C-alpha cells in the first residue's frame, strides 16, 4: 500500500455535443483537454481523478460519449458526479469508465460522490434518501473519507452564486458532524478557488476548466485575470489531506 495517494479534481467542464463549439466564447473541449494534459504532466500517475459536475452543458449523449472516450484512455479510476448542467441518468448510463454517484475505495480512504442536481434549477439539493444513504455509508465504513459534490454547502462570498448553492446544507451538516472520519468536502460550481469550512471540516472549492467567476461579486462577473485550473489533492495513510490549486495558462 503506498504511503500517499494523489488525486486530481477537475470540475465544470461544460462540454458540448460538438467538440469544435464554443460556450460563452470558450472552446470548452480544448480547454478541458488542456487542463487535463497539464494536470497529468504534473502528476503522471494519479491514483484517482474526480470529475466534479457540470460535465456536459447541453446534456447530450455525444458530449458524454466523447468524455467517456477520454476516460477510457486513463490508467486510474474516475469518480464522477452531476452538476446543475448535467443529466444525471444519462451521465450514469454513458460514462462507462467512471464510478458515478457512488463510493470509491482507495487504500485506507473512501471517496464518496453525491448527486446535488435538481431538475430545472441551478441550485442544488441532495434529498432525504441520499442524505440517509450517506449516513449509512459512513456508519458502515469508518475509513478516512472525502465527500465530493457539485454545489458548495457553504457560502463562497459571491451573492449570486450563494443564491444557487446547496438548499439542504443543514441536513448534510448534521450527518457530517456525526462522523469524525470525514476529513473534507470538495466542490465545484463556483468557478473559483476557495478554502472554506463546513461542519468543522475543510470545504474546498475548485476552479473551472474553462471561464472563472470573480470572487466576492454581488452579481454575475467573470474573472478574466485567472486561468482555468484544477485541484491536486494528496491523501496519506494516516488520514491527513493536503491540496493545492494549480492553474493552466490559457491564451488571452
């Protein structure tokens, strides 16, 4: 068993059916592939990759199939979850080379992916059944745990993003607070980097692989000064975690 495990968290890809199409002026396929290549150049043999939601913006089968073809070329397991710009059922069906909305065991750790998608809403919710399922998993397995979901369960300080955060955060907090093995939570959605706290644990927000949003903004605002990025996470066998946000230069 290795002393440490290396994870890559990539989120908010916003891919489209057409690989040449742009979204909000961004060639999203090229941006994702460039960030993934940059992450693998820095960490050539990750132990797992986490895809944090908003994977295919138009929810198309072509988009998910093309993403799955990329995942098939990877030499490590992939854990994936839906965001508000996803079709959870289609995603689970099409991503044959990923563990979707489930658990992934990695040595003395377990990684848990939750589905916070609400049909027709940009906000998120886990729902009673999924909260109960998480509680059951944590009762059954006391290994050090990283909980992954798309919508942050804590305000990031940008009013317009906070308005579309996780609606049932109190229910999630009750579960996390009962289980000391939960080391941290990792999220996307906000298109920016942040290290916050939730239920006494670290809550890590990872930047998008495409455009970035301006931290602290009351209304929608992009941050053109920051490049796309990802989060590198290191887990050790003693239940400790460290992480770093890394940016991948993008032509201006």
